[in-house]
C-alpha cells in the first residue's frame, strides 16, 4: 500500500468535506451544521486520525467516516462554546448563534453531536465497541474540560497544574481520541496505542499553549483575528497564571487593576498586560514549555514500534503544528 | 426464567436510578444531571426497553444499562427543550436553566447526551453495532421532531398530517428506539422488531395526543400543572389544528382573535378556547383518535410471534398509559 504524505491526506480531507452533503431536512436544523462544517479550519483532528490509521498499516479509506466524525464532534464543541462564550465571530465569520439565534445554536449543536456518532459508526469495524468507548470517553473529557474552563473564570487562584489538567481535557483529549481511533481502525496493539496517547497528550498541550501565545502576541494578518482577546476577557491562560506567580508586588498591583478594567475599547489594557508579560520574559518561558512538550511528543512517536517511514505523515503533521502562526 | 410483571419492572427501574451515582467531578457539570435524573417522572421508556427485552426471552439484567441510557437521553431532550421553550418548571420543580443558568443547561445537557451513549455501550452485546445505529437514528429523529415543532410556531397552516409526522419524530421515535433496543438485546428477529416499531409508533402517537388533551382538559390536582399552557402559548396542537379546520366563520374569527391575545393572566383565553373546542366536539374526536392508535398498537403487539404470556408486562404498560391522567 502506498502511504500518503500529509498534503495528500489534507487534500483528501478537504475533498471529503466539500463533497459531503450536510444539508438535509429540516433545513432549519441542518443549514447551520452545513455552514459550520464548510467554514474550513485546519482539520487537524481528522488528519491525525488518518495518519494514525495509515501508520499502523490500516486502510485509510475505511477511516474516512470516523475522520469526518471526529471533525464534526470538534465543531459541535466550538458551536456550543461560541454560544456559551458569546463569541460573535469564528474564522472571521458570524457564529451560528449570531447568524441565526440561540435556540438554533443549541439544537443544531445537539444534532451535530449525534451526527458525529452516526459518522463514527457508519463502517462495520469488528472492534466498533472499543472505537465507540474511546469516542465516548473523549467527548466526556472535553465536556469536563469546558466546565473547568468556565469554573476558572470565577477563580483567581488557578495554578499552572490545574490549567494544564484543564487543557489536557479540553484540547488534548480530542487529539488523543482521534489518534486512538485511527490506531484502533488499523488494529494497533495496546502498547502502541498508549504511546499514541502520550504523543497526543503532549501535542495537545503544546498546541493549546501556542494558541494562548498567538492570542496574545500573534500577527493579526496571519492569525485572522485581533490579538488580545484573552487579555480583554481576563482569561486564566498559562501566560496570566505564570505572570501572576512571578510578578513583583508593583507588577501585581498593576495586573490586578487591569483585571478589573473592562471598557469597550481596551487596546490600552492589551498593550499594558503584554508589556508586563514581556518584562517577566513570559514569551521565552512559554516557547520553552511548548518546545518541551513537542520534544516529549517526539519521543513518544519514536517509541512506537513500527518502521520510521510509516510515521512520516504524522511527523509532518507535528512539524506543521510546531511552526504554525495561526 | 421468571418473567417480571410491570410493577416489578418499574420497581427495578426506580432502584436503578436511586442507587446510581450521577454526581461526579466537576460537580458544576454533574449536579444538574443528577438533579434532573432524580426528579422522577414516569420512566416509561426504560420500562418499554426492559419489557421488550423480557418479551423475547432476553436477560433483563443485561439490559439495565441500556434502560438507564434511554432515560438519560430522554431527560437530555427535556433539559434542552426547557431551555429553548423557556419553561420555568418541570415536574413542579425549577428547570435546570432557572435553578442554575443557561450555560449550565447547555453544557450539562451536552454531557447528558454523551452519558446516555456511555450507558448504552457499557455492556458487551455482540450486536452492539445494531444497537448503536438504532440509538443514533432515534436521537436524530427526536432532534428533527423538535425542529419541526419549533417551525410550526411560526406557521398558521400546519395540517393534521404534518402534526402527526412531527410527533412521530418527537415522541414516538424514542418509544420505538427503546423497544427496538430491548428487542435487539434479546436477539429478536427482524420481523418482530418491525412489529415492535409499529406498536411503538401508534403508542407514541396516542401518548402525545393524550398529552395535548391533558394539557387542555386535565385535572390540575392529578396532572400536576395548571392546564391550558398550550392554549396560552398558541401551540399548534392536534386540538387547535382540528378546531381550525372544522370551525364556522364566526368561531374562526373568535379563535383568531384569541391567538393574538397574550396577557399575563390569560385564564379567560383558556376558558374561551376550551369552550370552542367543546362546541366542536374536539374532546370526543380526540378520544376516538387516541382509541384508534391504541387499537393499532394492540394489533401490532398481537402479531408478534411469541407466547401471549410473554407479552403480559408490555400489555400492562400499554393499559397503564391508556388510563393515565397525568
């Protein structure tokens, strides 16, 4: 079997989403789903699933539906998160609850979660039970992660460990789920699935810390949205948590006063908080943390007992994520 | 194997829900789930699932988790419906979005849907794939039914056929899903599963038309809520649809003026619309329709090719529903 490289896998995923018809009856329920799924995005999770399947010698054509399912469940979480966070834009376009209304966002999101299960269970895999259990546990962890994230809004004493536990659930769990399901479809053994899990854990943490960095220091032209949203929202990111732990008393007073400040135009606040982060050398520390988790991911990938050539597309995917600026 | 009668099945279900621990971490996510699932209710759907399993000689102990799953998915739909409909009370107690808030209702509801899948797939049934596909299709139909119900709010030309199609999706689909899954766990054959489906379809329609009747003409002391809510909300029930089709021109004018009337205290509206329904003999017509669907359900149950004695608890369940006043 010829192995696909990453661009070929990504092209295939784009084709899947372009050709798939999500517009069913009733249109009031399915048009928002179609809108959400055709908005694009990086489609990282289905690429992980297919690369994992291929790595272990699986037939990736038998993993297409599961790959769609994993992207659908990811987009379900975004759709409901955008409603809960009252985010007006996603990928530069209106979110479902702003383009339609709240009830549409609730019900279409619910239908998307069910749709994800429908794609996941479309093909007759002999180990479908293990695949579904993996998917269930993953989806449950994402919900828990979102809840902890909401809880953190009302707390001022969130530790770095708690933050990392939260993003393990909210972000890494979906990576791990995608990887394990891809591995299961190819009948990878339990040991290799555990290595995949470690790989996904560290990749997920690195990815989310990068996200926090891009939100604060990203290039607006490349990142596609105005940076500083987390600062404006007082989000308990790893940047803020680290800064609060390391700051001097005067910096702490300054940060505290900015945290109580929420005017309509808060560019001043974004600049000021960013300045404190720079004084504390937060960007360098964060880049070290990201590099650490990439290294751990790399080690886990190496430990998987198959030919290195089989891992090429997964290696490419990791490097693409490492060098992303959006 | 000794067959359980309906009270024994219902007692078992109550025990399951009393002993099951739904309060996990994070409590902000799971307390509303526990609250919802311990509120009680008639637990009709798990009883259907267990009665169906037992009917075909299945071991009902192997169906307990699926029975919990079907009640969890039902309560998930209620939780999100109450939010979408802005209903303050459910079973006489505050709904989740009023007791907590909207975001809690959204996220806890999402977690409940996933929890339903977790219960459904807990046991290692050899036909788990068919069980999950049945559950997926059922859940998808319920979402479609809810969407059509929402669509009908903005339409004045809903036909009786459209209404019955809607309640087939919104109400009967869950009955059918519960019955088929119970049958699948007991390895019932395809022909008998189809009879079960016909049984569930008619039982669901009869049940929902009864619900509409109870909402309008029910006894407050027994029904547990003030009757007339559908009238106050201008809901397109089968009562209103039938009345609009059969009314005289003067009755039509009167109905139309009441439909535009929505004061805080609308007891007058409830009495007036109920009076028109009585003039048009709507209650008798509805009771005939209910009796018709019970008869069709009875016929389907009879056609199932197993000993009549095996059907005793299902027969009891049907009769309990037929004579309900709440």
